[in-house]
């Protein structure tokens, strides 16, 4: 008898959802790399709250209780799973020294010590995960919600010795982690995303420091870490109303106000404005980001046309990294680009797809292109001469005139130079005309990239508010 055909999902993009979720072993392996433990010390879960719930389930099954801080989500779980006996687990929310954690684990044994590290990425503290191999009753909880931008997806991990995780997994429901969540988590933790994740965390830390400094002038602000600030305004209801009027959502816990710290400066400026604090009316930074995933490459590229740093390029092709750095350095803008590509086959896809991603990020950063100079040109380099002309018209038109005798410069294929600038022109939306002459292919190639950066620097410079076109649109 023949087997029935697989069920066809009626929801667009739901391919693969007709099968039950499999064991997320690959995700556990990647989490182990990120958290510095072995794969058998990782139990992927639906966010940190789910991991906490497993602790309460374990305590209830074993006829015991959980000692936890009087705060959410612990209080709600305590109400759902009432205590029945001595503590089976103790929850520690505050991040302390490793010595203090070791001492506490010894003091509460044989009960489990569960350390909540949901926001540890935003601190300079060493993770308690480094103690797992030596402390059998320690469980460390990690989350992808805030540090990796997956708060809505709910994915996290419990880290512990294998026998401890077996106890926790014994109260885990079947098919606990849906396949779409596993996929999103794997994408968020992909090596190509690490540069941007680190920059997002650094930005939140900078913005948090700014908000704490400003808010402290008006009200008490509790010390802490992560993208949440705890404050005590004189009139809680009035503060909530002011925040709502400025489109800021905030929570209340134990008569204290929990304020969000956004990665976006303009959102945090609105928060300050809600409390009557002047933040000025500076032009919003021209920021663009491109995330490009194909069968051959996984790329994240971010640019800020109004900042000169940082410039961090990791494509796996050393010479190409250096050339992209030249564009950013001579263009006078920040660029972060990370690529995981099929270099075992050929650098072609990596080089071309990185150029596409850069073009897309630049296009997004330019937006309506108001006030830009629009045109740019230049660049001699020793015996080589590159003439680079740019028109940020929104209409792509690439022209490249020049030849190279040397097939490779390091791992970089010189015949890809024309492809790079064609991809940039097409995805940036610009006319890019390049003519290069000379005898040294290294100099010729570098002159093209430097010249493009210099021409771009001139073209993206803001000199007013008008769109540089008699048509009124680009």
C-alpha cells in the first residue's frame, strides 16, 4: 500500500510545519559554542520563563518548593505552583561574583541553585556557566530575548551538568520547542550575526547610561543592567500617562516603573521628552542595514553615514576585507559587515553578495536622499589612476573600464572587481562609472576601492534639506 502524500500547509511560508518538531540538537550545539559549555550541558527551552517553570514543576513533582525573589515572573509562577515542602531549588536573580555563587551553591545543596542570567550580555560580569563543570547543583539560565532581539520568539537555554539537565528535562512537555522558533534562534546565533549582536548590545549599554544619567536628575533610579531601567517617579499614574502620550510602553512592578531602553536613539529621546527633558532636534542618523541569506552566503551589513567608526569587516577573504575597509575609511562612514560564505568552493559568491548587501544598506541609509550633494568623483595611486564618478540618482547604471593581468590578489579574484561595482551600483541605485589604468594590479584594484570611497564621501555629504533634483525626487 502506498503512503499518502505529505499534507500541504495552507499557510504561506509554513513549509515543514506538517512534521512534529525534532530534537533541537543543532541549536544546542551552537548555544554551547556561544556560552562556552559542552553540548550535553545545554537544554534549549522556550525562553527564560519556560526554564523557570520547569524548575517549579520539578519542585512540585518532588513535593518541595522554590525560594525566589518577590518579583515577576517568579511571583506568578509561585502562585501557579504552590509550595509543598522544603526547597528543591533556590532562584538567584542578581549577578554576583563567581565566588559568591559557588558559596551559595554549597550552602543550599542538595537543593538546586538556579542563576537567572537573562541580561548577562549587557554586563561585564563573567557568566556563572564557567562554574558548571565543578558545581553539580548549579543551573544557569540564558535568554535570546533581549541580547539577540528575539523577545517575541521566546527562546533560551538552561545550562547545567548532564545529570542535572536530565532532572529538568524529566518534566519537559513533548515537542516543547516549535520548529520556527528553533530556526529563528539558529539565524540569530549564526556567526554572520555576531558583529551586529555585539554592536546592538554596546548601543543599548551606551543609551542606558545616557538615560540613567538624565533621569537621575528627576527621580531615583535603581542600579541594574540590561535594557530596562527601574525608576521611582513621585506620581506613578501621571508618569504612565506622559509616557503613553509619547508612545512609550512601560510596566509597573511593586510601585516602581520599568522603563525600556531602545537601541534607537530617537525612541529614547521620546522617553526623555515624556518627562519634560529637552533633547534637541538633531537630524536622525542615516543608518542602513541589510540581512542577506542565500544557499551560498549569510551576510549582515550595517552602515552609519554620519559616524566614522566602527569599521569591522569579516568576509573570510582577507584582501577583500581590506578593500571594503578602504571604502568605509575614505567614504568617512561606519561599516560593519560579517559574512559566512562557501569559500571552500570559490570566493565568487562571498564577494558579489557582500557587494549587494553593502549596496542595499547604503540605499536604506540614504533614504529620500534629501540634502546630499549627489555627485562625486576622483583617484590616482602611484602609477595607477582610477577615475570614479558617482551620481546617487536612484537609477542604477554601472560602467567599468579596466583590465587585470593578475588573476588573484591573495584569495581575491581580480575579475570580481567589475562585479563588485556593478552590484553596488544596482543595489545602491546609482550611476557608477570607473576607469582604471596602470601596471600594478594591486594598486589598480586599491585605487578603484579608495576612489569609490572618496567619490561616495563627496556624494553623501549633506549640504541642505532639499532633494538635489529639479524634479523634486530621486
